[in-house]
C-alpha cells in the first residue's frame, strides 16, 4: 500500500486500502458477535434469590447482588445463592454432591453451635453452601460469604489461578514477561490451531522476504519502481491473505452448529480438538441413561411367574409398553382376580409421595408420548406410581374411591432405608400399614420363617445382578386404638407380611446404543465412570454396547473394575494392563483424574464428563472437559471446555463428528489457499525470465490481478469449503493425530502437485499467447500502463488470469474430497458420472461461489478502460481455447493423482475404497475396523468379534 501511494499509483493504493479496511471490519464484527454471545450465555445462568430487606419486605434479586449480612430464604428446589449461616429451618436438607461428593442429602440443624472450627464441610450442619440445592424443607439464613469468598468460590479460585514463578529469579521473570509480550505481538497466542497457523504465517512472511530478495537479485539490485512492485507482487502471492478471516468465520459457524446440537463451546481450542479424541470417559446417570427410574420386574408370591415390563423407555407414561406374566399379557381383569397382585399394587401406590399426571395441554397424538405425561417427586417413587397406574391402581384412583384415609406417615430415613404409611381401609374397616425399603432392612422385619427370608434375599441378589435396584414391599393390619405417631414406629414396622419385590432401573437413552456404536466404528473407545454399584454399571454397559456381546466372557470381566480395585493399582501396574477398564464403578473424582493420567501415558486424547465441583480437576486435566448443563455446577462449567445443554451422551458424539467436519474443512480451505499461493509463486518466479525490449521483467500477473485472485476469488471459495457438510465416511475413520495438525503428508503432497501443475499451466498459457501467437514481443513499460506495444502482454496476462481463476474454481470442487473423483464424490447416495450434479449442489454456498467466480471473470476481462487501467490486461478471443485446454489438462492431472491414491491406498484413498464398498451393502463397521487399532490402542467392535 505504501509503495503504491509512494509511486503515485492511487488506483492500486486505494484497492489495497479497501481490502485492509474490509479485513479490520470483518475481524471487529466477529469479535463483537463472539463477545455478545458470551454475554447472552452468562445471562442464561443468572439465578434469582429471595432476600429479606427494607424492614422485613421480601424481594427477588439476582444472586450476584447479594452481599454479606443479607437475610436469604430458601426452599425446595432452590439453588443456595451464597454461604448461609442458618438460624431458622423446617425439615431442611440440601444436596451437596456438587461440592462434597456426598450423594445423599444432608440434614441441616439451624442454630447448632459447633465445638471447634475444623469440622469438614459435610459435618457443618448449621451451614448451607453456595451452589448446593435444597432437596427438602425450607430455611432462613444470614449470608456470610459470596462469590469467590464462598466455599465453592475457593475451589473455583484454585482452578482459575495461574501458576506463579515463585522460585524464579528476577531476570527469569522479566524474560518471561518479554516472551509473553512477543507472543502477543507475533500472534502466537490463542488456540493450538491458531498458534500453528501464526507460526506458519511467520514462515510465509520470511519466505516472502526471501522471494522478494530473489527478484531484486535477478534484476541485479537495479531497483526501480517496476522492480519494487514486482518484488512486492511475488511476496504478496506467497501469503494467503484471507486465511485468518476464513478460519474465524468457519470456527464461528462451527460454534453455532454445535450450539444447535446442544453443545456450548466455552473454549475455542476444544472446537478443534474434540474431533481428534480417542477415548470418551462418560458418566452414566443422566448422560448414558435418562436419569429416571422405570419398574422392570416384580416378584409377587402367589403368582406363577415374575411380572415383566417390556418395550418401554418412557418413565412417566403408564400406557407405554406391555406387562406380562410368563409371556401372558396382564389385563385389568387379571388384576381383579389376583388378590396378591392387587395388594401389591395398592401398597406401592399408597406408600408413595409422588404425583403422576396427564398433561391436559398436550394432544394424545403427540409424536413424543412422554410429553403427554409429567411427574413430580423422587424418581423411585415415580416409577412405582407409574407401575400401579398401569393397572388402574394409582394413588389418585384409590383416594378418589373413598376407600382409603391417611392416618400417619413415617417418612423415608437414610439410616433406616425404609418408609411406612398407615391408612384406614373404609371398605373393610381396618387399619393397614404399608412399607417399602431396601431388602436387607425390610426382610428382617417380616413375619415369616428364616428359610423364607433367606430365599427372598437370594432373589433380591439375583434381581440386583441384572442391574436392578430392588425394593421390598410389605403390609400389616393394625389393631384399632393403636398409636400411629413417630413414637411407636418400631412396633408398626415389625412382623410385616411380605407382598413382593420390585426391580427398578434407570433406562438408557434411546439414542445411546447407536451413539456408542458410532464411536466404536470411528475408533473412539467409550469408558463408563459411574458412582453406581458394579452390577448396575455392568448391566447398563452391556445394554448400551460399551461391552460388546461378541467380547469373550473372560475378557469382558477384565473390562469392569470398582474404583477401589483401580485405585489400589500403581501407575506401573495400570500401564501394564493390556487395555484400560471400560467400566469403573463406585467412581470417585480422584479415580477420574487417575484415569485421565493413565490415558495420557498411553498417548490417548480423551474427553471427560462431569457435573460436580469435585469433578473439576478431572475436567481440567482432560484434553476436552465436558460439563453437564442441566445438572452441572457453575464451577464444573467454568473448568470445562464444552457444556452439554441436554446432558446427553449422543450430543458428545455429535460434537466429535462436528469436530471432525471442522478439521476436514479447515484442511480443505487451507489446501485450496496454499495451492493458489504455490501456483502464483511458480508463475511469478519463473516469470522473471520474461523480459521486455528494455530488459525489464514483465509481470505474468498484475498486482491487482493477484489481489483479486487472493481476496475475491479464493476467499469465497475457501469460505464455501469451510461450510462443507460432513463426509459420509467421517465416522468410519480413526481419529486424526492432533499432534500432527492439519499439515499431513497427504495435504503437503497434494498442494505441491496441484500448485506446481497450476503454476506450470499458467506459464504455458502465457507462453502460447505471448510467444506462440505474439512472436515473443513483450513491448516496453507494460508493467506500468498500456501502450501500443503491450497488446501481446496484456492479452497473455488476461489469459493467465482466466486460467488461474478457472483452475482455482475447479480446485474448490476437487478438494471436496482428497481422493474421490469429482464425478463420484458420494458413491453411497449417488452413483456414476452424472452424480456430479447432485453432489455439487449439496453445498449451495460453494456452488454459487464457483458460479459467481466463473461469471465475474468475464466483466473483469472485458469492461473497457477498467480492464486496461486497473487490471493491466485486455479482452481476449481465441485465447479461451487455451483456457479450456489448460482446464482439461488440470482436471486430468488431478483425477489421475486421485486415482493413484485410491489404487495404492494412499492417505484418504483407503477410506475412499471403503466408502465404495458401502454402496455394495457390505458391513461398514467390519470393513473399516477389522484389524485396526487407533493410536490409543482402541479395539473396535470388529476386533472384538475376531477375538
């Protein structure tokens, strides 16, 4: 720009100035939109608190506006907004799992004075802590700490704190500051990909200077205006000016796409990295499963067989699925004829505090049956109530019949592990007590012989072995006049009659099995790290496909461990394991950290999910930490790279697929831009040999032609490539190596072959027009302006411009896949050469960018004065034959090279072969996976079959 203005070339100077301003505006707009997006995300998570202020008036304020000394009221369902010292409460319990890891609610004791200050957080029952949730009752407390001063804030501070160079010398600290400043100046900050591209840009900058020096040396350092401009042209040609802008826009679009797929990107490096993961370590409850309970089986004495509930994954819908006894479907008449079944259903309905209702505002024709029903209460009780309602014995119908009147209730107690209710049966004029609870606490209270108790406990074990949570149901008829308060609970709950057992489980999400299968085929190993019992974890792992049915029993047994077993192993013992366990039960946060470290020692690239504050270290240490958006704590979200807004494992798999798509597309548009740069460097360097009558080198391309190709033609094509949809085989390939980055040997080889070919064809077109037709007369002063001697040069320059533009437009379509033919890009959906019309239309932005590129070339060449003064070329006629011939030659070279890659299985050619097999109906998973192990040692499903 400065050189153009210095030589009074105001046209070129103005164009370059406009390009610079355009880049600044685009960059500012992208940064502004990103900042606004982050602000909107923060506003979504701003909780509201109930505060007593202004002479006792209750106000609703944002949690961030609370200060120490405020009086705060909390009740069931609230998130505690700050650390509170409680002074009033009623049956108040909080869930502090996100802070302490304790899964059970903590009962609070307001006004309690602790004897000393070193009590653990879980034992400070006179406190309610920020970010914990109220699971029962209500309370009032005074704020003693907020924000980063709260207990959860202290953990967040540890996570956010930067490493301090405490032991470093003064000179070392100064040098560290200088390095950080230099990195910022040189752009060596940001995501790993941005840093790599910044380093690459510095390399290109050095190469540009070297090429300019070569130009000046070729002209014996006799540097006049024209030589200076030519040197600058060569330097400009080697730098992909639009690379950063296209990368920024592509990443922004990827972020938006992930948000639509229920994944919020908090850190941009995760957007690049998630596509290369080799291992996913996932929670079970709520991620692989629905986080809700369903009754699966019931054992009722007096029935011929076990009651089974099949074909249902809808936790709230009592009409979903079928119930059978020994293969016979149970109907309403069978219930009325079976006294044991009727008593069992009455017991689970009445000894229950949940509410299940049909939604009046949703039609019965809804595509999602679950939307017709809603429920409130504890998940276990909801499952029991749904089971009773399935047979018309739900609590609402029993109460509405007027036959039952509640007399007393002994609530569930975490130490007793049981609950009892006492009802008066109006119809029989008796008082009955119904109890439910864990088998080990209910069975000892039954009025049956010891051998029958042992038989029941054995059946409990068998049901638990199927991964079910088992509850025991019992009943007792009480005499009139007894006391039914809390004082005689032991009497009420003794000598009970056994009614049956019910097995409950948290069903997998319907989409989980397919998501796990896709991971296996893609070379990504899935691990389940859960706090559940090992039998429950194993059953779910089999059901969702983490442990394949094809895996031998002995091998499958080694794939499951408890956290205790895993944590007792030393690092050397873990590293000697043939494969890391697929399932770890009773998992603690420390176990998750050890798992991440073990994966890293195997050079794996892992995802870790978590929701609690104490999961934050594992999220931080994982290559990609994913927090749960629905159930996760704010600290876990702050420690994470991605946040799932639906807590769904399938969303993680979609994020992996989107990450791979982004990686592929970044490779595509980088290769396209660099092919353009390489071809121009080849053209301009060899073009030094073209001298005019005065011995001055003639530009095969003018400066503005170079800028037009780089900023207009290539930019929109690169942006279109950044918007490419995922390849059909994208989840049939092993993870890419993130340590290698986008510049794989295939990309480097392809760009050199295509770039040199393109540059050579541009040179050939210049020689044909200027020497073959024009006799080699290159006139004089043709680099500066048009004169009568410049006709040959200007026509040759226009031909080169057309050839370069057309070849770049064709390249944009050719690099849609690195090895498949342009005429067979998607053999799975469209076969034959005519499929090109379908596949090119997939990406409509790219299609219209190419179309516009072809169209706009003509006015640039033919508009009078504009062509000769601005672009320094002129209209052509017969030269279009040269353009078409060069285009055909280029297509032949590219298609031949792609054919060689497919034939020899080079790079992506091996997967192009596999994709072709797909159209013949072969098993894709077996075809891709057989005999292959990913970098982390991932054994995919086909290998499991083979073993």
